[in-house]
C-alpha cells in the first residue's frame, strides 16, 4: 500500500494551541489535512470526536460542530466559550493531585460535573496526570494516576479562546445524533482500534467502529476518517468504498522497546463527487 503523499502547508504560528494535553492528539496531522481543507474553508467543520481540538484549532474554521462523548471534556470547552476566568490553585504535588481527583469525582457522582469548578479541576487533572490520559472506570470515576513531572506550566487565563469559540458549537453525545448540514466537512478521529479503549465509561467497541464507518458512508458531504491502520480497520473501510492511504505517525507502537512508528490510516469518501453537495 502506497504511503499518503502530501504537499506540506505551514500552520500559522499565531493560532491558538490546544489547551489540554491529549494522548493520541493529531496536531502532527494538521499540515497534511490542510492541503484538503483549503478547498472547503467556507464549510462548517464537523468533528464527531473532537478530543483535544488539535485539528479544529489547526484548521481554524469559521464555523464548527464539535462533538465528543466525554461530558467533562465538553463542559471544559463550553466554559472556555463562556469565558473561563479567575485564579485557581494548582500544584505539581502528588497529595494535592489525589485530593483534587477525589473532589472531581465527588462532583461527578453528585451530578455537579457541568460547572465552572469541574472545568477547572478537569484542566488541572489533565495537565498534572500521567501522560495526558483521560480515563474513567466502569462507574464513571476519573482514575488517571499522578504524572510525576518535574515542571508544569499551568494556564490561568483562557480568555483568548472565547472569541475563537464564538461560532463553534460543542455537543456531547453519540455521533449518529449529529444533524449534518449540506455545507459541512467531516473529520472523524475515533478511539483507535486497539486494546485500550476506556476513554469514557462506555468505551468504544468494534461494533462502534463499524457503525461509524457505515454512518460516514451515508453522509452527503466530504468526509475523512483516521485510525490506526490495523488489518480489520483497513478491510472495513475498503469494503465500504473508501479510498485508503497510510502514513507513519509520530508515536510508537508500544512502550516495550519497539521503536517502530505506528501506521495511520486516512480514509476518504470520494471528495471530488461530494463537492457538488457543498454549497
């Protein structure tokens, strides 16, 4: 299979960077996606799995529909859109971290997780926890361990995100509930087809991977999906008529000493034909 060949487009260095650390983030993919996005810049960008916002902030669309199944992530973005401000104590200290994690989980279990306080705690836990992971147990409790970093640069002022988010709409739910308008461009980056998928309390199964691919086929707008290029993911998207390209990703397959770069898949619906639906 041929590697995906792109012309590299420079990203505007003045654009905002993602406010969160995000495992599996796609910031490295932005220059490559820009070569496709250039023809659709007036479209609404739709991300069914917006994650750390690396793609949205990198492409900088005027309009965006950004969805994720993680309610704590979406609450954080919604609070930034409102203008999250005010000082909040953050310490790179193990004991303080676990106290904050317990308090955050108390907010979850008492149904107070869609608040400004919960958003600030989520940010702190994200920046201080291990490796930027966002992981929950079966009961819905955040269970990422302390990160043990030498130094952490915490952000207190998020006001620069407010004007950027003004015409971006954030949703929390299943991707099939999104109402896709004609003037849209979809980029779908679901949880990888790997053993660990406990990104949210419900996880993301193989059945969900199939459901997503079939949902993308039904849309009448340009669509791109990325995933780790496992054999069954390649087979799934190929069988549904997607054009498949692969490229090396700047991450490693495992932490066991294997330094082989992971291979990423980009699957596209026939973009040329779908241009007719973008108006």
